[in-house]
């Protein structure tokens, strides 16, 4: 088991090191990298500070993210042209579940020989961003461009870079999968922001009032979003033939994020002739992630088989 060490640094000191390309080594196989040299459309709010909940030396959850980062997890045995996955933890766009839907997932992916990157993305806030509805997407697009542009450094195949997202992190992952061509900032990288595949676990997909997770909708779009905004971020309505192949998981008894989110996304993928696989389990509720009983025992095995069938692992 890898250890994930908390680093307490003031923002200014932390930014100094990150902006000048200095990485913080946590383990011989781990490092934390800043996604941005300069965050687009940033609003400087001195009183806005990141908050972490730590248990037994591990970051359980974080909120009020100021500096978006990639935590790099390398498998013990690296192979040329291997697969990589960017991980988007959930938390209703209010916080990030960093262990259950982040570091635990990275370690599981490492066990499959996959290089993993936990994305600590900014949560939508009018206090630190000019347009909170696109702030997380800016981070997601730049994160995958960053990884793809540096693929050789980690022995990654630039055509085998996927994403996995949980709950609201699944909304961000599906937003990236359907809005990868949206120009929401000026990137220094020329590489594509399109994931090669998506894994969506109990994802928020729709912003439609009938099936959306209200907390995620409010946090991302505001209390009374326009229909145009709702439609734009209802990702089942934005699928095309260029949307990446997708593996979806949901539980029938999920009352927080209704399974119709995954079902509608799957049906529209099928309509557009995009390869997709959907698993609806009878029990599991919401937020099972990794490290809990019942449904979580099964989805990782099904996902592993899907990755094998699609030649992302061998």
C-alpha cells in the first residue's frame, strides 16, 4: 500500500514551487504536479482556503480547491505504451472524495498495470472563478492535455488515455467526453482533450430537473439555471459518434443519483453507434466507490474484463 503524505504549505510557497516546475515527491512512484502555470479566469480571494479532512494520515476529502493538481501513481512494473487513467473523485461539486474515489482507485488501477492520475479539480465557485460552470471542465481538459503531452515521461501510449469518474466526478468525466472540443480557455498544449475511453461509476449525467442530482446542479449551474445551461450540461444530449467508448455502473436503489442518468447516456451512445457497456446492480445505493461491501465487489471485476476486451490491459 502506498502512503499519501499530507503537505502543509502556504499557498504562495506552494505555488512558487509548482510554477517553477518543481515536483513534490511523496514516494518513489508518486508525485504531485500542478495542472496550471496560470489558472484561466481566476479571481484572487485571499480568505478562500482549501480545507482537508484527514484520518489516519490520509486525506479523506477536500473542498475549496485553489490549486488544481495531478497526483501520479505509477504501477510497480512499467511497460512501454501502457494505458493511463485520469480519476475524477465525486462529491456533488461541493467536495472531493479523495480516498474512496481517488487514491484507492489509483492503487487498484496500478494493480492492473495502469498508470493513474488523481485529478484534484477546482469546485465551482463564484468566489474564485469568473464562470463557475466551466471551471471544472477547464481543469479536466488541461489535465488530459498535460498527461498526453508528457506521455513519454511515464511510458504511456497517448492513444490509451481514459478517465474514470464517480458521481459528480462522473459528470465532469462525461462532460469531458462530450465537450472535449469546447474552447473554454487558451491551452499551451496542442494535444487533444478527448479521452480514449470513459468509465462512469454512478455518474451524474443530466442537469434535467426530473433526474439530476439537485446539489450538483445547483453547485455547478446556480440556483435557477436557464434551460440553455441545463441542456448544455446534460451530457446525454451532447453525445456524438466521436464520444469515447464507455463503461457505466449504477445501482437500482440509488436514490441520490437516479440510475436513469446512466441508462439515458447508454441508450444515446448506442444510438450513435458508440461502443458501450452498462451494468445496473440491484443493490448498492450511492457512493460505494472502493473499499465497501456489496456492489463494489462486482463492478471492479466487470470493469477489468471490459478493459481486457478493449485491449487496454492484457
